[in-house]
């Protein structure tokens, strides 16, 4: 679980990052991001990804990957919108794809 201070919690914060930030994409996710004083993330997994079991698996994997990025600099606020094929990707592939996206954002 990401610590509370490293999560975008309200829909207003998420909408603000999506509308005012930049965007980077790859085959597993779209990252909407903008510079911030500290790293804060949100994960959006739609029903297109799969049933509740698959969506929760994707969210658990994402939280694990993002927990490693909390102290990285420069800091960003980011919203990850997961693509439908994400449930079929292995953890190691997902991790490398997400780290690549975060690297592009920084």
C-alpha cells in the first residue's frame, strides 16, 4: 500500500493532473503527470481490464511497483490509466514498462 501522503485521493486532484499535466503512453498504461513537491500517484483500472479479480491483481502489482518509486527525484504527481491487456502481462514486464513511463515523465 502506498502511504497516504503519496496518493492522489480526491477526484478533483486526479482531474487536475489529467487536464493540466502532460501525457506519456506505452502498451500497458497511459501516465498523466505534472511536476510536484513530492511523488503522489493514482491508479485507474477500468472494467475493460477484466473482472474484479484481474483488476485487483493489476492494482496490487501497481502499488508494489510505485512503492519503489516514492523517493525518486524529480517528484511528480501521476495518474496511471491501465490498458485492457494489462492483466495478461507478467509482473516483471509490467514493472519495466511502468519504470520506463516514469523515466520519460522525469
